[in-house]
């Protein structure tokens, strides 16, 4: 088994955002949180957690993504514990990424993530380059100034990835102008992500995605542009090609939920119940 990355679910009771396309709201999220101080068997839970981290390591995984159904930075205590657990491993993970919309991230929090948790890459989930539109789509409590956020992330010496959630707010961009905008914001890496809909397509999130999809032809234009202007670097384990484009790493991700069966696993998911899963939307994908 070859695992590209391990997604760590940072437990929270609810998300401070309310993204209109949120995948987590399309399915139940009733996993028991065993990684809490209120668990009388916390010592056993931590032992199980370490076991799962070592399993991922033993199967070729070298990258951790801090993510979940909420903003990871909502649970600073868990992040502190994770940072300590990782340092306890015989072979600690040195490549640690965090997926976030950027809300609540100030200088002090970025320092904590860099120095204690060991985060090396901050991946900003972005739904529009316009701060007002982005905040409206995400339903942010505190609107984020994208330009200032990117500047702070770079000042703290993180790798900055912009993960573009394709929707109609990008309709006026060509692939070239979109990528140039990312370059001007200081991005080291760019992922263009096709939004995921559920099988039934009857949730409010499904309906929003279907109503606000990127304009017809954009993906074809993007594929053409990167093949003509980018330099292929390597084929990732899950099939996409990573390109060097304008001195940035560039990936077009059209299977962000890993819905296509493959011999290699794009990622494993370590949930708060201290168990590993292969799919976000299927309890039946439990590995062990």
C-alpha cells in the first residue's frame, strides 16, 4: 500500500464558517472524539493514535494535512497535543500542512503553528480573490484580507499554497490571469480544485455548486494552458501531473474527494475516533 498523505481531522463541535459548498455538511459526521481530556481512556486513545501515525509512516506516507470539518485553528489544544505526539514518534513527520480559509490566523497563531506544531505549508482555501465575495461564500465571521494574510504567511517562512475552489466568482478570469494573480499574491504552490457534489445532488450544498459552477470551457482552457506553458515535474501517486508554471508548483485536482478507485491511496484519514479511513463520505471505508 502506497499512501501519499495522511489527513488529520482536528476535532471541533462545529465550524465557525458556513461554506456554501461544504462537503462535510453533505454527510453525517458522528465520529466519537476520543482525543479529548474528558475521555477516561485518553492514554489508550493516544497509544492508538500513535499506532495509526506509525502505520501511515510504514506505508510510505511522509505528509500530514491538518484539516477536518471545521477550521483546524479552532482547536489550539488539540494542535498543541498533536505537536507533542509527533515529536514523540521514532520518525516524526517533518512535512506538515494545514488547510484553512485563514480566519483567526494572526502573527501569534502563525508563530505557534510554525514553532510548536511544526507546520511547514499553509494551504489557503480560496473561493474568490475579492475579499467581500470570498467572505460571503464562506460566511466568515471575520473577513480576511487575502493580500495581508498571504504576506504574513510568507513573513513567517511558510510555503504558501492557494487552493482555488472553482466557482462562478472566477468566471472573468482566464487560466493565465488567474495564475498571474496567484503569483502576485506570493504563492509557492497552486491547486485548482473542482468542487465535489454528492451522489444524490439534493443537498443545499449540491444545489449551490450546480448553480454557481465555473463557466463552461474553463477546465479545458486550463488544461491547454498548462500543457503549453508549464513544465511537467512528476506524476503524483493519484494520477495528476504536477507542473512548474511561472516558477510555482501547479496541480489541477479534479478528484479532491478521491472518488475514483485506484491501487494507490491518495490519502488516509485519521479521525478523532483514532481510526483510519480511506474515504471522507463513507464509514464503510474504515481501514482499522
